[in-house]
C-alpha cells in the first residue's frame, strides 16, 4: 500500500518515512505543498498524510484542489489546536485529524482505520508477517514463535520486520545499518552483528529450527530451510 507524506519538517518526514516503511507501507515524501499537490494528483496513493502548514501551497488549499478530482483519504497533521481549523479541514474534505506531537502507534491506528474505511481492496493487506511458525503483528508490534511471545527491543523488532519482509533475500550489514539504524556503515562499529546475535538468541536459540542464517561475507537471510 502506498502512502504520500506531505510534510516540510525534514526531521518529521524522515521519521515518518522510516516508521511507515517499517510498518510495511510504500512511502513517498514531498517537502512542500507544490510538490505534494503534484504527486498527489499524479500518483496512485492509498492515503495522504498532509501537514497543514506548508510552504508553497498550504495544506487546506492543497486539499481543496485535490478534492476537485480525487477522493484519496487524507489524514491531516497539524500543530494547531484551534477547533475552527479542524472544522475547516474536515469541511474541506480531510478524513481525519491528528495533532502534533502524536504517538506513532496512534498514527498507525488511524491510518489503518482510514484504509479500512476506504474500501475492501485494503482488507487483504497484510499487517501480520509470517514465516514458518514465526509471526509478526506489525500493528501490535508483537512477535511470536510457536505461539510464544518473543520479547524484542524496538530495534530488534524493526530488524526482524525488515528481514521478514524480504525473507529469502540476503541483506548486507551495510543495508541493515542504513535501514534500521539510519546510519552509514562504519567499519569500526559492530552494531549490526551485536543486534543479530541478540535477535538470534531470542528468535532461534530456544527453538529447534533456525530461521536466521549468516551468509559468510555477504550478510544475513531469514528463511525456513529444509532440515
Ligand atoms: Ca509544517
């Protein structure tokens, strides 16, 4: 499922891109209203996250223009608390509102509600990822194996999500470092190896069949290999 984030605060848009990607969405980002409107009109997005205060074209004007031709669900993000702004936004055609600062879990929950409301085509969209007896519930941020809860840290959960979404594919340390830790790989640090070791101790060690495999000199792959 494809989301468009229109947000001029670079830090926030980066955070949203990362979090929503990890939650399993395809994410496109625009950092001003003009680019945002262009992408929203041209693209085939399932949902828009729209900041209300934007350079170029402000959120409400963008929304009004968009609504002339498109009914893409819109979740407005706003720092303003005034009730009248919210009312104006809803009258203009926003589907929901979220006040900044917001908890990421609430954002995810609201996105789910809007997508569900938008139509049956979204019902089949997986929010639970599986491999063998491993199950990852992306909304509840819950990991289980053989129905036993795995107590993972946030980073371990994100790491496992990435590996699971791309199961069968060898992911290099560099890629994992940049995707999960948002850092460029520095050969001095062994952050990925340490995290993999910890993850493995929870994911594989207590169980009979390992799912997380090291590919020497290449990286790591999550897959269910025949015994
Ligand atoms: Ca803004």
